[in-house]
């Protein structure tokens, strides 16, 4: 029998630019892990297993990160390396351990200490795992003497331009929006607002992609503690427990390598299929979601993900942007954290539910800013429920949720978060989390942030 799985604590570091003065990974992991334990109000000895994600580091770095920062209790520690979705995979594995009854409390931890500059392959003496993906791009658009990742995603955008007549300025509008959102996130690597013209005319990286449309390399760590219902009740964690309603992982389909499509090459079909399965599993549809965090490694990836998620018909993402349905006052608030473009991209800790669960401070500040600027055009009750649901999913320690109960709500005011994290290699993960007692949340927000 599958167990219900709850997030009971989270923690993270501020993301920062790689430098020799940066904190080392054990220190970052310690900060994030201790914050998550403190948020849950439990000792490390209560954790039965740990799943630790990182990309750049020697084998068993996960053990070193935990041993002298959190404790030496002899529990299994599983190291995970899955490119941009590494942290998501750690969470995926942790959830399965709890859901399958193998452990009642599991730590999911992700960290990264990266080098400066664009990503590159570390092994020249063996097959590159991206070789077959790159063949698609090379066959269609060729290979330039520029970093490969921006070439791949720019090629996906070029295909969208050719297929639907898309103006590349819309990709820049997404970066413009995300940089604006980041100004309210104290954990973000960058917190500067730009004009659309500044985004469009910043340094060119490849083709139409400018530097302000590309995520940076980053250092940072994030952690989440998952537990089953019995553990939640035993430790009286009901006020802060948030249930994971659905989570789906998908890898490439044959269509990725058929049809000579660069959009499918960067994961369009994976995203689409994972989203459909996740919504079906949760009994929801895109319009039941109000807040979305997705993988904007490049602005164009966020753009094509709108269509893959089913937020709009294929070829109609420009209309969604024109309506303002990707920011405050619209149908969804997408990447309120600032996204990877501003927040940063430490691979082991980014684009994951582990990370997105840790952004409560940003949402609180965002609410204050949105309220004071009177940009909120939708129903305040719905927005309060939605935004505070997202904030509670991200755990801010305010006890506003009643004990464990039926959490699967299906109305548009249910306040659900969908988080997508896709690698440019092989899979995408979706997580939907639920909340209840939303009118109580709205009441508390009215108290915290009076109009």
C-alpha cells in the first residue's frame, strides 16, 4: 500500500556566483540541511535515509556533506547525479522511499559548487551522453564555435520561429519578467530589474539569445525533509506538513530522435507527457494551478514549456504573454522566484522541488510588493489562497494549516503548485503539492498584510 508523503521542513542557502572565495560544499550542505531540520523541528537522528544530489564532485561527496555537518548515524546515503534535474531526482527517490514504506522520514539534499563560465564536458576520452541529441541540431542548423547549451535551446526557439512565425522578442519578454520577479527574492543570485530594451541589447551569447536571457552558473544548496503520515502525527507536524499529491519522471521517447525536431530534442515531448500523467494522477488540469516554477535555463525553454504544459495551444505562447497570463494579475504566476535566469543554477540544487520548496521568503516579500503596488487584478481571496498556499508549500513556519485531511482540491482556488524541472538530456519531473483550509490562510494573510 502506498503511503502519503509530506514535506515537513526545508532550508536553503543564498545562491551565489562561483569564485575562489565561495563556501565549500560541506558548508553549504550543512547550512541547508540544518535549516531544514530546524524548520521541521526534528533532530537528524529521526532521518532514516538521505538522497543527496550533485553533479560536480568526487564520488561519495554526499557522505562528506552530511557526516560532519548533520550527523553520523549510519543511515543509507544515496548519491544522485542527473544533470539539471539532480535535485529533483533526489526528491523523487526520497518520496519513493517514504511512499513505499521503506522509511518514515527521508532527507533530500542538493548542492553544487561550480566553475566559472559555460558548462563543458569533463571527459574527452569517452562517448558524450549528448551526442545523439546534438546530431539532431547539427543536421538541422549546424554547429557553431559557441557554448553548446545555448546553441541547443536557441535552435529549439529557431524551430518555433520557423513553424509559427514567432517574434524572438517574446523570448526576451520572459527574461524581462523573470528579472523583475527576482527583485523580491533575497536568495536570488541576481536581484536587478532591467528594461526590455536592456535585455534585448545585452551581450549576445548565441543568435538571438543575449546574456540576460541565459541562466548563470552558481553555487548553493537546498534541502527538504519528507515524512509519512504516521511520522507527521507522531511528531505533531500537522500544522506545517504539505502533501505531495503527484510526481512524475519521464525520459526520452522515440520522438526525441525522430522528425529532426530541435524542440523535441530539448525535451518538449518529455515535458508534455510528464505533465499529462501528473495532472491525470492528481485529478487536475492546468487551469487548477495558480503558481508555476519551471526550468528557464534559457528564456526560450520557458516559452516552449508553456505550450508543453498545456497552458496554451501549440504556437500560442505569444498570446499567453500578451495577456499577461505569466505574471501577477494573470492566469498564472510563473517563476515568481525569478527563475534560473536570475535566481541562479547550481545544478544539484536547482530547478527542483527541493529548491522551490525553499522560497517562502521570496513569496512573502512578493506579496508585500504586489499588494502595495496594487498590481493585483484577480480576486484577492483567490490570490491570497493561492499565494499563501505556495508560501506554505515553501514552509514559512506560520501554523495555518489544520491537521492532515483530504488535500486533493480540484477548484481553481485550490492553490496548487506545479514545478517542472527538465534536463537538456533525458528527463523531466513534475510535482504537484496540495493544501487545505484555504480560507484560514486568507484570513492570516489579511492579518499579516493588511490592505
